[in-house]
């Protein structure tokens, strides 16, 4: 039943399985400095993963194997994540004097109070957050539960590629960990509230962090695939041709004003809408900074557009700014892919927890 988080630090490669690709990242650490040892991005077959759910284990496994070949990563242990929407989290209070084994036993006995699924169908884990405010005898404990099939499909996909899943994390916590690498690049204090908007191919995930801790997360169906589909429709291209043209250029003159600019406006609307959801469901009515992550984030001019329209300082995520890079890693490609590698980075950092 337990095993959603892994408490022990082990050398792992981070594998972020998204809807269109598998992203691999391997880090090492010397003192306080991280170094990127290897990285790769391998495309997934269409519909192998839909809305963060694995449909075709073989297709995902093939992409994992391809990413390993491309990266030449040495470590065969992996950290992988399930989507936040697949996980139920709850803070419960427990006796602060209990050790981990005692807490595990007690949670196993009482889990049916907190989890709305049959217990034999869930993976569950916990993390002590610290003492309960106003009651030092009690500890706040974060309980996380997820349908076991979400975990098993990821483990199986890695297993088929001869990779051992040592850690199954939650995407929101991987993002929070990677944000430690980004926060130094922005003005901040202990109470700074930052909205990370991760715009992938099909999903946009908003994570709001205060003091470096996640206070809100929400996923919505919106992503770069909509731009690809509009290019296909307008110019009569296949999905592969449209994807390539989007990256490399060469589209007709009307592409920017007629297709690209409206898409950027749609991104700004999506960011605005995501933040409105957050404001309406919390005591917050503002954020101090916006960080754009995901493949769409590095689109030319997007960061300035978001900043101008929302009036909030905005940065493109790059967790590698203060890291060194191994000679076998293409530093330029890494820099281009950096906004899309936040979750992979947060997973790779589990090697040093």
C-alpha cells in the first residue's frame, strides 16, 4: 500500500512522462553545485499518453529506451511522477512522538477514513511536515493517495525498458523542488507568492507557491497542440509536418499575424483564467511573480506579452542557470528545452534529498 514517495535518497534519473514525449534528466552534485550529466527528449507515439494517463505501455517504454540511448545516461534507477489530478492529498494530525513505522501502521489502520477508493486499489504514502501550530504534541502529516494503476503503469513502462522505478513522486512536488533552482533568479522574500504556469502540449498546470511551498495546483486542457492543429488545418499539413514547421519556421507570411499571434493571445487568456480560478478559491487576490514553464513558454515574445497584459513580473523557467553541464550534453539544446524540463529536474533532484 505504501510507496508513493520514497524517503531514502538514491541516485536516480528523472523521467517526466508527458502527453507527447518522455524527458530524461540526470544530475550530479558537488558541494552546493549541481551538474547536468545527461538529458534527452524522446517523442511518444500519438495517444500513447492522454491527459497524463498511459494508454500504451509499450509505446511509452520504447520512448524511455530511446531517451536512454540518446542521453547515454549511466544510472538505471528512475524517479517518475504521477499527475497532481490523480492524487488525493490531505493534511492530518498525528502524535508527534511516533516514528515512521508507527505512523505507517496507524495510517494503514485508519486510511479508509481519508481515501474514497478501496484500499487494495491505492498506493498511499505520507510525509511529516512539522509540528502542528499551537500543539507541539501533534505533527502535521501530509497524506497522499493515488490509484495503484497510475503508479503501476509508469513502473511497468520503465521496467520494460530495463529501468527500475525507485521513486514515484507527484508532479506538483517535483515542480516545487525544481523551483528552488529558479527562485534565486527573481526578487523574493519568505512570503513571495509565485504562480508557475506549466504549458505543455495538451495540458496547462498552474502551481502557486508561497514561501517555496505549493498552496494550490490546477490542471486545465490547453496546450501547444492547439497551435499545431491550427497550422495543420490552415496549411494542409500532417501533424508531423506542422510540428516541425512550428519549430523550424518556413510557414507562409500570414502565419504570424493570423495564427501565431492569436495563439499567444489565447495563452495570455489561459494564464488569466487559471489565476482567476486561484483567486476565487483562496484568500489571495494577487501574485508577486509569474514563471512560465513547459514547451510553450519559450515562444518568442510570450513572456513580454504576459507581463504587459497582466502587469505582473514574468520570467521563463530555467532551472539550469547556475548548474554546470557535462561535455557530452548539448548546452544550447538544454537551454532551449529548459522550461519544459522543470518536472524532470525536480525528479532528478530526488537523488540528493
